[in-house]
C-alpha cells in the first residue's frame, strides 16, 4: 500500500457546517423578538409556577418542511421505562456529525435547530424567563412522538446544567389537535410545609392545575427549578371502539410530534460562563433531594406493626417463635377457611409451595381466596368501579374511605391501610377492610406464611391499593432495609374487566392440592414470549402500526415488577425515578407470564439523562427479577433484598378496569449467620441477592419440609379441613 505523504493536502468537506452564530431572527414570526417585555410580564404572573406559551413561533412553512423531512427520513425507537412510554429520535445535537449525504436530507431541521439556539432567540428567552445567559454551544434536543398509549409521568427536569425546558409542537397543521385526545403538558402546584426547624419544604400536589394541549407551531417553556417545576405529559388517548369521528379520524391522526429539549447554562468560552457553577448546581440539587425531599409528608406513611406473640404486643423484644407456636391449630384452620381456598391449607400443598419458594425466593398462587369470599370481594370491587369517583384528590379523601397516595413524582394511587382495633372483627364495612383488618394481620395467616416460606416473620404493613385508569402508578424505588423482607402481593383485579379472559375453570373448594401444586409447578415453565418481530441488530426501527402503543395488541400497563440495580445506593433513593427503569417489550405488552426471572441484572447508571435511552443488547439481560400482571385472585410472595427496585406501571386509560391489589411488607428475623429464625435453616437467598448454586444430590432446597417445620398439630389434617369446611 502506498503511504500518503505527510504534506499532502487534506480534502475539504463538501459543505460548510451551519454556524449557530447566525442571528436566525428571520425564521421567527415578524415582531416576535421585540415582544420580550410583554411575554416577560405574562411569565411573571403565571401559575402554578412561572411558565410561558408562544403561539405561531416560527415561519409555518419552515415547520411544514421540518415535518416532511422527519416523516421521510428519520426513524424512531420505542422506549419505555417506569416513568415514560414514547417513540424517540436520536439526539439532534449530533446533526453536525452526520455524513453530507444524510445531512442534505434534513436542511430544514438543521435550520430550525440553529434558529432555536441562535443568539437572538437565546437572548429573547433569557429576557422572558429571567433565567440568565443560555448556552448556544451545548444543544440538547430530540424529537418525541407520542402515539395512543404514550405518556410521561410527573418529574421536575432537574439534571445537571439545565436552565430552561421547552417543547415545540409539530402536530399535523391540517388536522388541529383536539384536547380530548390527551397529550397535554400538565403543571403541578406545590404545597409548602414547614419542618420542625422552620425550613420550607415544597411537595407537589397529586392533582395538576394547568393543562396545555398541543398545537402546531406552539412553544411551551419554563425555567427548571429543583423541587418546583413538576410536570407530566398526559397520555395520548386511543379512540374508543365503535366511535366515529369527523372525517373518519382514527388513531392515525393522534400523533403528538414535538421537539423537546433544554437550554443549559453557558459553557466554557461563552459569555456568562461561571467557573464551577455547573458542579455547584449539581451539588445543590443532590443536597436538596437528600435534605428536603419531604418524605415525612408522603402518603401513605409506613404503618409497621409488630406481630403479637402469645397474645401480647412485642414492641422491642425479638419474636423468635418456638415449634409449638408455628403449629396451625384447629381454631386457626377454621379461621383461615373463611378466606382461603382449602387446597392451600393441606400439608402436601404447603410442602410444594415451600419447596418452590425456597428455590426461587418468589412464587405466584392462583385461586388463593375461597370461592365464597372471593365472590363477595369481586362484587364489591365491581360495584365501586361502577360508581364515579370525585374529580379531585381532596374530594375523594373527604368522601372516604380511600386516601390518595402522593407526591406524584414518586407515586399516585388510591389506598386503604390496616384499620385500628376498633374497626376489626365483625365491624368491618367491606371485604377489603375484612382482608386488611382480620385475615392478613392475623396470627393464623402469619403461621401460614411462615410454613409457606420457611421464614420467621416479626412485623407487617398491609395496604389495599386501587390504580385508576389514566391516572395511577408507582415509580421505581429500591428497598433500603438492611435485612431482606417478605413482600405479599394479593392481586384482586377482576380479569374479565381487565383483559376479557375468563378465569380458568378450577374448583376452588377442592380438598386436594392439585390446584395449588399446579400453580407452584408452573413456575418451572418458560414465560410467554411477545410476538413482536425483532429489529435488525444495531438499527433503530420505525414501529409498524401493529407494534405501536394503543393498537389492539398493546399492553395496558398495571403490572408490578421487581428489577435489579447495579448501584444499591442510588437504587435505595425513595425520591422516585430519575432516568427511569427500562421495561422489556414482553413485560410491557403483557406477553410475560407472572413468574420470576433467572436473568442477571443489566448494568445501568441511575445518574443518566432521562432523555437518553439505553436498550439491552443480545448479550445483556433485562434485569427483571419478578413480575405480576394484573389478575384475579392471585397471591404473589417475594423475598426482596436491599436495593431491588419495585414499581407498578402506569395504568393506561385504555384498560378495561382499574388495577386492584393488596400489598404487604413483612419483617423477617434472621440469625447471626444470615439464616432466619427457624432451626436448621442454612440461610435464605433473596430476589436480587446472591444465590449459591447447590448440589441437588447433597443438599436440600433452602426451605425443605423438615426446615420449615410443616405441621398442623393433627395427624389427619386433610380430613380435618374437609370436616371444618362442611361445618
């Protein structure tokens, strides 16, 4: 090969890169840049925090060309985490790095970017917001497309050096967007509290107060303010089945296309640059999250209660539990049969459940509640769903008995907690309160849980939850306890309303363990696979109509997921998701069965920008440790380790019903060597913890029949159960 001479001139590029130093004012509406004072006055008086809206920002012909270039030349990647579901382009700041042949296809898009970050417009926006100088060197923008089902949940945009957030809408100029289609930018007011030291703490309300629907050529913007600039993007709603809209409009018309991004503080070499300011802002933001998170004003607050031991409350003394105390007595069985399917009370079934839980540290049990009780519970839930709820959180709480979980940058759902002693027994008002006040906190159910898991339980905290369609969710947070805890998820979502599937035909009053054993054995089966075709390796794809959210095969959300995290310290933060926890496609669409995963965690950073999406490669696992889709009458048990993330995905407005469940968190007593309180235990693996491989020929499962002490206090317990049931 001939070596190139060092003094040989290099070839000049075919075109000059556009300069962001150009004025750019010719592309904006005539006279707009001279109206900064007028817009500033409007900005100062806006509520719930300062924000602005500019209609007809740019030359409409330029934006029409931009739309055409986007539709003809760009592809979008479906992206979903616990906090959002969107289709997104690459970072438009990288346009300068494209090849000439590619850049020639996007001249209008490049012109638009340079106009938005031109000195003239940056000065205009700085004057309007009073934010100070804005960087023209650091651009930060992407094209987001929201189809039916897409959404972005509540957050404040505080990351790094961001100073002003903006959205420029590129919706169809010939088909005006209708507010009833959703997709609005919604702003949340904050409630000011004073802590014991007199320091003001701002907590966002669970209800938004301002809603700004999209409109072609409309710019919405606000200054990024830690702990104050809370906002979300309303779900884009799918057209209702059978509805007819003018001009045969369907979901194809409901494409919320927008360019969203941020203006940053000046970078080194720019006017207004301050040495160390970016680091100071990051430190101040982190400090505010740590010191002023306002956790004491969260709802619901934990209501941990210690289990009674021999009828007395043990507040400080450890509950160890002896062999006799672990026995299910005749009185216990009679009590449990009022609520539970009898098949789950037989020794054979409990042995199977215990062995499976010992292997997996999680299990799902179908048809858990008895036929009589579940029928009453289902009727009560369907009655509540048929009745309209008040429109605001304050009105809902006044009407009772539901509270509204908050703040919305962590979670939002309706809840009921375990009632006080005066509200238990026969005085409960509903089957849900019966579960919370009688069954779940009882000593009999504690014994059953210990037999089913091989663990010794010390405390409990139960919460009934209702996730409303188009409203509710919990964002991913990590468990912070030093010891693992047992978590109980009793899913009571009427499946006929949720998915249209009929419940499987299984006799709930069967006295044998076939039903329960089949549920336990199903853990060994492979989960259902999503049928969406895989994209070509290394290529972004534009989703087809059949793959877009809101089409017939798309999921409704509402599932609960436990995810691995590579950074326990970041995962332990209870301030809600920042960059979001990535959701695998089969989990999103409901194609994954409710079962644990053997996959290893996928490394990812919790300090990343939420606008940057990192998809799992073929060599990486998706990090899902356990998941449960909404279902009727299914009990899930999970032994959760420190740092494991848990979230409940936003319930789409398209779901056929709300998600209902009861969530329980139970403290576990472990010995000095890490084992629980049962004699002979060799230690418990956890979901998310390190689990040593065992030689099946030499060692028994973590919770075998001998270790968990399966005992009912009677030799012929199956006969006893049948007798009690007939009585």
